[in-house]
């Protein structure tokens, strides 16, 4: 999980919405962020799944839920 936290930090540092799960992180499809995560050793897989990112420090809970393509970033090296 330490590695997953590191990836989440890099995603958040770029203000990219992220859904945090126990074994993976989900973000909207973004080629630049995907390449960055691959460079950090993440496995990047495009999937079509519900996306409910964290609301952020200034949000009130989670953002609204909607369906669209997302990219899963598993923490396996």
C-alpha cells in the first residue's frame, strides 16, 4: 500500500480527480498522467467503469457520480 500512496500523491499533486480503492486508483483517461504513472512503475489499464473520485480538501464529500471511461492504475510492479 505504500506504493499506492506514492502514486496517489503524484496524481493529487497534479490536481487530477482520483477514485481511491484498496488495490487500485482510478482516474479519467489521460495520456500524460498515464505515461507518468508507467514511468513510476505502475501498470496502466484502460477500463470502462463508474467513476466516483474523492471530493478534495475543499469539496463536501464526493463529487457527483457518472459513467465514462476511466483508466485503472494498479499498484503491481
